[in-house]
C-alpha cells in the first residue's frame, strides 16, 4: 500500500502501542534479572562498539553473571546499512541465539529491530520489509533495547530506519519501516549511560528530539493523543539540551533529555513526522552524515516552510521554547519560535548548512569513509543543482513526507532543500 493511501481514511487514526520500559538512574543494572524473566539463554548483543566506554562489556558481563550466554556484533554503523542487519542475522543463526539486546542509540536499535524481523522470516533480506507492516510473522525473538543517547527514541517506537545499499549501489536509499511486529520487548533508558556521549553527538541527538516533538505537533494527522507529549518534549529539550551538551556529567540535564527523547518518540509513534526527517533521510542516504545533525540543519528551514499553515501551533511552540508571547500575534510568536530554534542550534555548536559539513566537522564522522565505494567517493557535500535534485526526489518518496502539514511537490520542496544545502540561517529571520 502506498504511503499517501494510508493517510486518506480521516478521521480514522491509528494508535500504536509502546513497549514496557525502565527509566531512570541505575535501570541498566536490571538487565540480567529482566532477561532471565523473559527466558533469554543465548543473546546476540548488537552495538556500534561504543569505543571509549566499557558499557557493552559491563552489560555483557552482567548477563553472563546471571547465566546468559552472549555473542557480540559490534559493527553497526551510523545510519545502519542493510549489510549490518544481514551480517548480524547470520551471526545470530550460526550461534543458535534466542534473543537480542541492542546497546547504543537509534542505529543499534534500528538495526536490531530489522534483524529480528529478518530472523522471524528465515533470514529474508531486511529490504523486503520496507513500508508499513510488511512482516508476516508476529513472533519475533525478544529484544531488550538499552539506550546510551537521548535521541531517536527507537526503543519505544514502531519504526526502524535502514539504508538500502544493494538494490541500486549507485543510488542508495534510506527508508523507514513501520512495523508493529518490530516493537521492542523492553526499553531501558538510564541517563547515567549518557555521560560518555560526546558533546557534538549530544547536541545532534538533541535536535533529533526537537524534530520528533515538533513534527507530530504540527502534522496534518493532528493526532490528539500525541500533542501533549510533543509539546512537553519541546519544553524539556529547550530546558535541558544546553546543560546536557556543555555539562554532560550533570544528571538533571541528562535525565531531562532522557524523558524528552522518550516522550517525543511516543508522540511521533502515532502522530507522524514530516519533511525534516525526509530531508535528513535523503542526506544520510547520499552522504552518511549523522541523522541528528541532518535534522538540526533541516529543522529551521522546514519550520519556516510550514508556518503559513500552522501559525497557531508554532505560536504554542514558541511558549514551549521559553518565549514570552504576551502581546504577540500568532505570526509574531511563530517567528519567535523559529528564532529560538536557531539560537539553540547555535548555542550547542551545530553546523548551520550542509555544505559547512566536512570530514572534521564532528567526531566519528563517516563522510567519505566508506566502506562501500559509493560512500568513499562522497567526500564533499557539493550543494550543486544535481545534488539538490537528487535529495529533493528522495524526499518526495520518503514515508515521512505525507505527514507534513504543508503540501509537498518538487517545486515547493526543492527551494527548502537548496536552502538546507547552501542558504544562510539569518535569511530566515529577516
């Protein structure tokens, strides 16, 4: 079924469930007893490795202490690729595992969710499950997701995002699979594990949260059960992101962002997303840049694009961003929300347009790194007409685009993409 067809049967809207969760300092220490209760015997741990920390080691040893065998796949990449998923499926099958644990951010969780779906279908390629509820077997292996970043909220959503590098190696495609069968069995969010998250990743993940919160708040789905979580997540992000970035050992800041990312994901879980995410997916597909960074660059441009159809909602966002909107019109307040978002982006040190992003712009940057020839050749974001066109076309085919409050066509979206690549943020404030 096509995405746009799913959005036609208004006013019928679907609520998607959340998994059980443990949240708060120390919660990761309960993984052993929880895994035992769920029947884990031999577990595949999926992670990026979390180099520079001992988080994976500690969790693995805790599970072993409780009598659970562990096998570790630590090659998950940022913007997880189809080959990450299928390599982990092979390891799971060869080691006769019966369960999964993912440790990290959205990349680890998403790759793990894709692997579970593949395992449940005898190792079929994960790319076969792109779209909405494409899996046929609801009996996936159990999965505990342990978050080490405050960003995607994948541990509590029904979505996972994978880059297809094999269908057309010269034109990789990053897609969203929405699947109720992919929801984790247990989410663990422990802000103490965020202490080791680098400054730049903390900032970028924080803007992923702001995108997750703001898009369902203005979405054309207008899903009432999502709106409260969405606006509260915006408020929490505004209140806590700066301190989480610049004082990473500060528990209130980390805990505030933990709750922000968790409820923001619950907001979009049924409330939908928009072209902030569609642009991010496209840029990730072609340049392998960090998803949160991409959202940060796209967010002010997309807010400006969408404001004319949602001034009242953006005026409320301004209040959540700490703006005193007394005596302001809705238009003035909406514009103040945009200014507050740009101020936050600058305060946490994120590049302001895609052509500013280079191989040394942030830690663990994968721009031009490979491992495929396509990504090795994409060392520089050009921002030329061909680049704008291919990104725009990817946006128009993305599963998040139909939720955008303002209608999206090639003609209307292309200038937004062009500005993300080449424009000055100050242009939006004039």
